[in-house]
């Protein structure tokens, strides 16, 4: 750190006029007293400036050493040789009673020679001729003294300031609550801190280091206390509040149902610190609480359930009440939990809080279903007879999906999708591996739920005859004679493709699916409000007939004289069936559908034993 040297002229910059040489006096009176008085300082100043260009004015001293008439380099050399040594010695620093020493040499302490020479050279050189003349004459008569100036190197000085500030600093420790390994709480007492501002250190060190005296120097520094903010009492109160918060589970209720937030979940969310205007207390982790609430969400949150209908032998007999759904507001519930736990921590008896969220009303209410009940009619029905066997799980693969769909309500505008709306097709649900058409041949035991197409085809024909909007449908590979010609509906799923059967409820009221199953029989009825639709079909138009033949394959896997049929004959043909649905009152066409089916030819195969 460099401090500027200060030039101090003589005690009087305008001393009384000295006696002038006789020639000067004679000239003064010869040209007029006033003119001479004004011209002499300028003349003398100009002459001295020209004569002493690049040199110190006469009778200029620096710290008692005369440097007049010297160049800057000569003046610095004289000062370096003549001024006292300021690099030798130590600075003894006492901080809060503890002392340490640092050498002047390590701080680069010395006379500021550059500043001193610059101040000496500046005497009489302000740039104003009149002022410079006065100063030069005054210095010539009375002399000019330039005070000593001391400097230190900036980098080591800054490091010393930082080091002292660091030694003087102790962070105040607030009282705090810590959690023991066993989950209990302990209070850590507070302690005051200390500090000493670097600016104060700079001022104190500068006053000593920049003084020009020689020998050792000393400076005493004292840090100030920094108070803590959280008292032991506040921490103890926070610990007591935390214990009260998880002393018991917290009930979450919507007024009807109640769910439990466990004490362990509350304990896991407890922390300590500052929050809001409180200086110290329990801070509840909302992320942790959100995780706990979301774990309960599966039980709390539910979709609404529409009203349903019960049936007796004669038809609809009653209504299954609708159930409101519930949409959980996790964030709102967390805030309710936080507020409740803080009330509990403050000593109030809080056993539960209200769930935040909203009820979701069902589309078909109980009242609406009860109003519809007397007006429900059977809109359509269709049955399929089949032979139970290993190809259809002995009927299980047909009856299980039919039972799953029994009682299903399809609201106006909703789409029925076969694969989506039946329960999961898994062995655990009772399905078995049955037959499927693979590569143009009937293959047994390869497809889970093989034979389920009897269910999809039966429901397809039921919806078709109710006059509904039909959506997705595909015919089988070959024609199966238990289905209406050109009006079958196969369904299948692989890892890469899904073929479903679907239709839309395009009526003004709900549709109720009823199913009936028996050994070798599946039947569907569709019930709903009267829609007055007339459904008619054209006769099947069959073209491109091809005929299958019986073939025989000889195999040693069967005993000689025995045979086994492994494939029946299926004739191939293309067929077109058109459905027209009209409004029974206006005669307006509601739907006009043409169904094109192409059935492949499959030859019969009988195995003949040769073994």
C-alpha cells in the first residue's frame, strides 16, 4: 500500500522581502517601482526554471536532507543513503491478549522514495508562472521541507489483514436441536462469536507502519463479541414441539372415511431451523410429507362409479347405487397436515385434519338410474352354441369374459372395446391355452384364451341387431358355421398387433350388457331405453367360391388301422352383408353398413396310422 508523500514548504511561503543586490535596486527605481516589483518575481522564476530544468529547486529538503539542485536520480540516491533504515525491526501484534510478530522486511516497509523525490521535484512547478515564481522565491529565501513518507507492499499487507481478521473471527453458534441415532432429540447450547472488521485492522496497522520512526513497533487489537440468535430455551421449546408432533398418528378424513398418517412418517418429516417470522422451531419437510400422502393416495383417491342395475328373471329389478369419486389434492393436504402438526406442537389436541380435494360425481347417478328403471327394455339378443373342448378351455375361455361383462353400463357416447373392457386375460383369472388359426390351420394349445372369439362374435351380433354404431370388426380366416355368414368378429392380440371388436353407444340413454352362459352356450342381451330403431339385413351375397377337399396323411405315430382328423374342411368364399338401420318414426336412415368378408379355403386333414 503506497501513501503519498506530503511536501511541506517553509513556515511562510511569502516571507518579508530579502535585501536585493544593488544593480537590481537601481534598475527597479530606473524603470519605475511598480513595474519592477511585478516583473522581478516572474523574471527570477523564469530564470530559475530554465536554469534548474530537471533538477530540484534550491533549498528543498526531504526529511532534513537537502536535495536542492539535484536530479531525480541524484536526489533518490541521497535519500537512500541518508535516511534512517526502516526495514529493520518487527511489528508486534497483540490480538485479544495473544501476541505475534511480523518483520518489517516481510511487509516491504521502507521510505517511499519515489513519492519523496516526486514531491521534491514538484516544488515550484505547478504550471502557473506567477504562483511558481512566488514559490521559488519563497523556497530560495526560507527553504521548503518535504515530510518523510513511508510505504509497505500491498500484497503482504493485505495478507496480514486477512490473517488477523481470520484469527479474530469465531462464528456464533446458535442453540440447536440434533437428532440422536435412536430418534430422540438433544439440545446443543449456544455460544457467542467474535469478529474484527478488516477496515479497522487496516486503520490500526497503517497508523503504526506508516509512521517514519525506526525500531520495533507494536499495535494492540481487540475483537468484538457477536451475539448468537437462537437461545437454549428456544431450542428446547422446538424439541418439545417436535416430540408432541409425532407422539401419535394423524388422521386424514373427508368426513366419511379416515386414513392414518403414521407417527414414523411424521417423525421422518421433522427438521429444525427458521421458517417465516419464527427465529427457530420445527420445519416440516413438505417433500417427505408429500411422499407419505401419495402412498395413501391409492386408497384415498378413486374414480366415480356409475349407478348400475340388477336383474331378475323377468328383467331389470333394481338399481345399484352410484359411488362418488374422490380427487386428492396432495399439496393442499400437505399444507393441512403442516398446519395441524404445528397446532399440535403448540400444545393443542389435534388428532386429525381434513383431506384436501374434491368429490367427483358419477355420470349416471342413483336418482337417474332409478328414474330409468321402469322404462328399460331389451333392445336385442344373440346366442351362440359351441362344443366345449380343449380348443376353448372346455368353455372357460368363452364364459369368463361373458361373466366379466355382465352388468356393464355403457353411457351415451361411450365406446365399448372388447380387449379393454374385459378383465385381464391371464391364467390367474381362469383362462387356459386353447386353439387358434395359425398359418391357415387350426392349432391347439397355443393361444391363451383360445375360443374367446365366440364371446366377441356373440356380443357383436347383439350390438349389431340393436342398431348401434359398429366400429372395429374383422372376420375369421376361414368360415366357422356356428356364426352368421359374414357377421363374425374375431379378436386376437400379439406382441405387435391387436385386433379388437368395438361399438359406440349412439343412443340417448345408457346400455346395459347382460350375459348368460351354460354348457356349450353363450348369450348376450342389450337393455336400454326404447330407441325405436328398425334393423334389417340383406341376404348374404356369396362370390368366388372355392371348395376344400379331404386329404390323408400317413403317420407311424398312430397304430395301423386307426385314423385321426386334425383339420375339418372349410370351403372358401367371399361374402357381402349389408345392414340398414332406420328410425322407426321418421324412416330416416341412421346407419348403413356393408360388411365384406373373405374366407379362405382349408382342406380337411385326416391322419392314417401305419405304426
